[in-house]
C-alpha cells in the first residue's frame, strides 16, 4: 500500500513539478511505501504533458536516510531468513532509480540535510542536483557490515572511481562543497538561496522544447553505455531524427529570424 502524505506533489503554472519527501519521522527513508509512491509519481509525471521539469525535495532534517533498516530487519521473519523480501525491496528500489533515469522529464534534486546510502543513490540518480552547503552525503554501509552495492551503481556513474571508492570503503560523510567538487552534485549554495537557485535552473530548462529535452536525456544515458563507434552511430541517428522534428525546424527558423521560438513539443 502507498501512503500519499509521505510524498507531496505540487505542479505550478510553469510546468515545474515539485515532489517533496515527507516522511519526516523516518528521515524520509526509502520504505516500501515510499518506494512504491515514488515509482508511481515518476511514471505519472513522465506521461503528463503539463509537467516539464521535476524537482525532488524533502522536508525535515534529512533529505533521505536510505532504506528503512527497521523494516528490513522485520523482513527477516520470512521462512527463508528474508531473502525473498530483500530481493523484492532491492528490485523496487532499482526500479525507482531507473525510473528517474528513464523519465523523459529532467529531474533536479534539491538537497538539504543528509543523504545517506540509498538516499545518496537517489541524489546520484537524478539528472541534476543542487545542495545546500550544509548538506552531507555518505554511503555508510561498511559501518554495519553491509556494502552499499546498489548505491554504488549510481555513485560510480557520477563520480570518478577513486572518489566513489573512497566514499564506499570509508563510509565517511562528504560535505556538499566536496560533493560539488567530485561531481556528485552540480553546486553547493547557501541554504537560504537553495530553492531560488533550483527554481532558476528549473525555469531555464522548462523554457525549452520538451520533445528536445526528452530526446536528449534518452540519448545521453543510452550512448553512455556504448563503445565510441557505437555511440557516434547511435547519436548520429538521433540527430537526423531530431532535425526532422517540428520543434527543430521552428527553433532553427527562430534563431535565423532572430525571434523567440514557439515550441509545439513535437
């Protein structure tokens, strides 16, 4: 079952959808309910033409504390010691993270407080991330005998190997400033400037053709997994198809005619 109140949804007139983690008592942990709610939210946002950009934020002192370890421990009560339950939760978590990547709308994480373990994974899975300079990040599984293997997937695709391994092997907290230096977040700003900075970026992105953004986001993540020749062949085909699209014709025409484009999102 999902609990709607643990995730708040607010869509403004500019097409910016604000999803706010709101399970403050559990430090916005990725419980089964939170994961199920997030999965549906991103699926719905991806197919909603009114949504142009998604901001993922959080209420409370923690952005996200990762998996709910009390819930996970209770899962050991199953006849197989929890194996089936753990597999289910990992599958659900992976589907949420991939759902963010596969969502055709750009997703910006607005990070306050701490983002640990799968919470750090959540930040790394977003297309962009801006953090308050008081925020902190860690993959602390090694402290409790549980290597952060699934957070590792997103982390290793955002930061260089040495930085990722340092976080994974030590479990130490990483400051927001350091997170920006290693590429886990785009930038760290003063807490009072965070929301305005995120909205400024979201508005800039929302002003573009949604067709173009969806094309580019899909192509970016696809080519990243290819060899260089495969990537160029694939990207060349994407460019050809994009050039034939209505918004590309309009955008190029507007540039030549020195006027603002009128997007049809097609």
